């Protein structure tokens, strides 16, 4: 082993030994702190475009949260891990992680409807990307329904749910539905001064202008 390789490896060895040493002294408080640190490091790695490092930290955060019975952080970790799997192009793995996160959101006693809506929407994105259009449609319908019912929902979240639903509607041949969703999304993007969203919606509406919806079977 070269000296340079030894220098690169040694900090990781020290970190692993340190973690193993700490495990025998963990209390609920130190475990909570460790989970928060893992989540923060994972998020930082993702911002730095280091998905492999992020995936490693998310995996440990998921494991620790599960051991601790820390459901809120388990949901955060599963969602973060799913986003990183998407970064790595592993949509099916991401879908499995989102599915578990959705299931846990449904069981939460505090009934965080918006968290459920965000998670279901992202699950819909995964299902759309892998061609499961009917499942994706159900996800988008649920997410959009929650956003519309919740008075504190951010209009940007509504627009960002309408956008992929419009894309899906076009893929499924429902051009009328796609146009309706693009129009509503464009109005919201305009009200929020999200110029990229306005431009995309306008281009989609121009493209869809001459299409007719497929007849219902």
C-alpha cells in the first residue's frame, strides 16, 4: 500500500473505530444527536453532488432511526435516501423507499397531511418515470387533493403537483386534462414570478393546441 493511499484511508478507519467505540456508550439523547448529524451530513453530500457518500449516510440514518423507533427522522431519512437513489438513476430502489415513507406518513398520529402530500407526489414522479402511469395518476390525484384541502398549502407546491400531472395526462392521451392542468400551473407560476415555470407551461399549451383527447374506452 502506498503512503498516499494509507493517508487517504486512515481518517475513515479512525471514523469507523470512533463510531464503534461510541455505540457502546449511546443513550437516547446521543442517538438522537447522531441521527441528526447523519441527516445533516447526507444532505451536505447531496448538495455537493456526492451521491455515493450521501447514500452511505442516509442508509445509516435509516438504520439508526429504525432502531430508535424515531418515526419522524425515519421518514426524513427514507425520503432523503430516495432522492439520492433518484440522483443515481435507481428509480425502482427510490420507489421502494418512498413507498415505506408514504406508509409511515399515513400512520403518523400528528396527521401531517402536507408531508404525506409531498411524499406521495414524489412517489408519483417515480412511478411516472418507470411507466406505471395508472399508479402515478393515483399518487398525483391524492397529493393534489391534499394540497387543495389544506389552507396552509404553499401555492408553489400546488403548481409543482399540477406540472407532472399535466405531463402524465399528455402521455396518457388526455390532452384536454393536460391543457387544464398546464393552464392552472401557469397561473400559479405567474403569480409567484416563477418565469421558468411560466415558460414551460406556455410551451406545453402551444404544443397541445392542436391535439384532441383520445376517446374513453
